[in-house]
């Protein structure tokens, strides 16, 4: 007998809701599986980009430096570097040679200076006068000090003539100069003759001719291998490091054979960042994998629920086919044939959504080769698993309905397993492991703690435990609900009866709903806490958006040009033992310093009381600084008048803040900084325009190594995305649960209304039923997420010794939004449930 399997795909259209839910279930399943793969790889790419951004672009590829070499050796090193670089994929070499810093003769004056040559140097200098390419280029500082003019010849006239005066290179240096900063930017704090601005030769040949005999073995050489594009993925970064290693091995091997390797430092600085980036990717993958698996299992359970609904809709037809000889396996294939197309389309849509939405949920859009294929394979595997679930559920249902007629008993054994105790123990072990992680030290200073997958799993295990406990309590409550008599409140009684009759669906929706709200809340809470912690610690560490050291005379005078004064403030720094004491200008401090979440008006009010009084200097004490009047070196007697827990630059440590107007002798403050609320480029440009020398410039965005913070943030950003997906699954499950029991509920409701049940009571009963489910899920999930975020934020702080420790953000807006969305979903589902009752035809329902 030929069964009508060929028409199965067309038959699926007769149940559009089933097709739609199957499509959505497959889409979410495919999205979760593919997104997990893409996100983990994206985290590695983001780590590579972050690490490369913190390095000088010319030190991302390998570098070669030589000190105390002869000029001839320097030329030999550059030749070897050029040949080995070309052989290993580094076609561009930027070589440089430097003479020793000496008081070289220039027509009588002997300014401290050094001669140098670097490939492309003249294209990256600002010419102030002259510009001829066939002579020496002298920096303005040396030309002014020694009275050097265009046409002058140094070393008794033996050097080429001076053909250009250029502007001195200053911080922050452009990318071209960043790897040479220590050689081309003089350090005013160094001893005399230790550093000097370079005088540039027009060619390496001329430098060699004039400096070979004069430099002896005190010359220096550097070789850089700039690339057109910095690596964007872990694969590209690893390839760059491998090529660099081969290139360096070739150069060092040859020099070792010539017994000259001891003069050379060959380094592959990007090798360690690549390891860290790969570790970050593995950590993120390991951390999100358990929740991803749980989400996939939930999605497959949803596919099973869709199949149950399909079976109920096709019950009469399937019974007829069974009577004609079709067995459970054949009926299972019928379900597969009907639902395969919506599942396939949904899986494809989920894969496409995961790829297109990558910028939304992942930290980078750059992926390594093969990641897309792996995500496609995962989506394909999820599709096959969904088909297996459809066939197995349909076949099992057919077997029980048409052959044995036995109720399912196998699930009871699973209910006896104390899953919540198991997850609670795992959560405790994860917490204990994180708490016992030792702090690593480097040069006596603590290093940021690298997050591990076990520690990151702690908040997720807590949320899962709360969800399982909620389900356990709900199951006990539903079992006891059969004995509850609340007919004085008929809406509540009817809601309880419907809930007790659909206990399996109820506990499933509670599990998914609580897990969704909990993961969403804890994901947002922990991710925002780590972002805020990095932002706060960086701000307190630098003191402002950007800062730089300036000469004491500028700090003492307190006068700044209008362009600088509009966004900057002067701060004096005095260190006495463990204390950091600041001398500030209250009139400009609050508009220029980094205040974080402090109210500028409150801070200004605290600083306004620091004016001079003629007696002890009024001070703002920070942290646990003693309240009593004390005497500080260079400041005299200090009397605390206000207290704050933390302050820019001081952090949460100990120290005092005083007004410059109250300090008797500002010259006693020997370290002065300028703080600005503008980016570092703006601050440096205005300092240069004002002719104010500066050094040790810092910006808040690069003050700390943020990768450990970002790894935690990226992990919980994906947890947030999974929470959104689970929330959609929970909403779909609520719709499906009502749809599966639509006929029963419609018949019962229609009969009840004909026996006198008022419409508002009917509506109230459905609102109580659905609102209770959503309310318990939102309440349990939100409570678990908020508490867990508050506990996990400081626990996962990579730098807890750098105060303040990360704390949970304000999650009230998120909880309010979640509650509002849940209320809207409940209202819509309630409307469909009531409408099915009001439009029902009792006669047809009884006959059907």
C-alpha cells in the first residue's frame, strides 16, 4: 500500500502555527549554536586587536636592535635583516643607525647632539626653514642653542651643509617614530649627555662615510619591519609571529656564526599577546559552552513540544494511517517530512542571523578562516538533531497512543535526581576555586588575574540552581493544588486547576523563563560592572582624561594660555611615605579632572572650603587618612576639614588634597602635572602651541591593561544574548502551551460561560494563570540575577587590589523593562486564550 508521504510537506501548511513555531525553534537553535562558535573566535580577534592597539605598530612585527656596535657592523646587521625579512614575508625594512651622543663641533659651539639616519625619516619631519635633501637636517632646539644656520658645516667643515631646520619630535610621537621614541625625543630628566635630539644625514652611505671612524664601537642600529595591515585575527597574528621567529632565527644565527650576536637584541614582542589572545578565546568558549548546551537542549525540548502539538493536530489522520498498517517509525517519518522544511529554513535563517548580527553580540567582526564553515557545520548538526527529535517524539507518541496505551513513567526517575543540589555544589566549587586563586607578582607588583572558565561559570551555576529550585517548589505546589479549594475566588481556582492539569508544561516554562531572566540579568550586571570598574580604575589612576608632566615654573605660576585653560587644570603632586598629597586649583579642578559618577556640584562644594586661612592648611583627607591635624613635609601643618573615600590619582589610598592658594611656597612642590578633560592629542597639541615642554603623557583609555576586564565583559555579553534567546523561547513555549491545550481549554471555558461564568472572571482566570507563570519566572530570575551580579562583580574583578573593587550596577531599569515585556506577552497570550473560548462552537468541539 502506498502511503501519501509525498504530500506531507504541503500538508504542513494546514497548521500554520505549528510551522511558524517550528521555524522559530530551528532559527533559535541554529542561532545559538552558530553564534557560540562565532563569538568565541571573535573574542580572540578582539583580543588581538586590543593588544596590537596598545603596542607601537612598528613593534607588532619582529624588531632588531643593536647597541655599542661599529657603523660597519650596523650596516651588516641591516643587510642581514633586509635579506631575511624578504625571505620570510617582510618586504619592507625601516633601518636606522645612530652615532653616540657627544658634544659634536659646529663652527665653535659644541652642543650635545647625535647624528643619525633612518629610512623615510625626512618624510616624517616638519621643516621650519630650508628643506634641501642633500644636506643635514638639524632640530630647532639644537639650532637655537648653538646658533646653527642653514649652510653651516660641522666637524670643522667636513660634514655636509645644513639644509633644513626641523621642529623637534615631541610626545605623543606619531606611529612612524613610536619605536624610536627613546632615541629621538630627549629626556630632560636624564643626566647631561645621556640623550639628545638627532641630526639627520641624507643617506646611509653618507652617514657611514662620515661617522664610521668617529663612532668607534658606540653606534646603535635598529631594524623595523612595518606591515601594510596589522593582524586582525588570532590566525593572522600567529602567522605573523611564526614568520617573525623564522626571520629572527636567520639573522641571529648568521651573527652568531660571525661572533657578533652578543651586540644584538632580537625580539618578537607580539608573541606573548598572541598567546594571551588565544587564551582569551578559549576562556570565553569554555565559559559559554555549558550555557550554550543548556540552551540547545531547551531548544530541542521546544522542538519536541512542537512535535507533540503536531501529533495532536494530526491525531485522527495518524490513527487512520496506523489502522491501514503504518507503524510508529513510519508515522515518525511522516512528522519529519512535514516539519523538515520549516526546520531547514529556520536553521538557515538562524545561521544567517548569527553572521549578520555578529557586530551586535560579539566584540569583533573579524573571524579566522574556517570559522564560518564550522558555524555552518554546527547549524547543520543542530538541524539534524532537531529532525531526530521530531522523528523520535512522533514515533514514541504513536507507539503509546496506538499500541500500548501506557502513560509515560520514565520521567519519574529523572524527577528524583536532586539536580539543584548538584548544581549548587558545582557553584560552590567554582566560587572556592576563584577565591583561592593566588595573586601573581612581577617585580614585586601584582598582575591582573586572568579569568578562567570555572570562575566565570559561578554566576551561571547559581542562576541554574535557582531555576531548578523554583521548578522543584512549583512541582510540589502543583501536586498539592488538586486539594486547594478557592471557589470563593473562582478566577484563582480555575487558574490553579489549569496549571495543575498541565504540570509538565508549567515546570518547563518556569525553568526556561527563570533561566532566561536570570542569565539576562546577571549577564548585563556583570558585563556592566566590569566596564565600569575598568573605567573607574583608569580614571582614578590617571586623574583625568589625559595628563602630562610639565615644568615646575608653569605649575608655580598657575598661568595657562586660554586654549589650555578652557579644558585643563594644574595639579601638584607630593609623596610622603605611603601618602599621595595633591595641590589643586579648586576653581578649575572639577571641570577638568575625572570625577566618574561624582556630582560635580558636591565635589565643588567640598573643594570650596579649602581656601587659605592663615593657620593650618585646610585639607580634604582621602581614604583612611587620620583626622587629626598633622605636619607634612613641604606643606606644613595640615588640618582635615572634609573626608572622601577616593580621589583622582590617589584612588582609595591615603593622602590629602589642599588648595594651591593655601600653600605658602609652591616652589616646594617639585612635581607638577596638567590634567585635561580632552583626549591626549588635544592636550599635547595645545601644550605644543603654547611652547610648554611636557613628558610622560598618559591617557585614561590606555592607562591599564584592560584585556582581563574585557574577557569577562565579552563572556557575559554573550550570556546576555543567550538570555534574550531563552526569553524568546520562554515566550514561544507559553504560546505553544496554550495552543496545545486550546481545544480542551476552549471547550471547558465555553461550557463554563454557558453555565454562568462571567467574562471578566474568565479573563481574570487566564491572567492569573499566565501572569503567575510569568511573575514567578521574572521574580525568581531577577532576584537570582541581581544578587548573583552583586556577588560576582567583585569576585570576577581582575585587579581587586586596585580600588575601588567592581560593584554591581543599578539593574532596576533592566528589571522594570523585563517585567513590562513579560506583562505585554502575558496580555497577548491571554487575549488569544480568551478569544478561543468566546469564538468556540461547543457542538463542534464535542464532536471533534
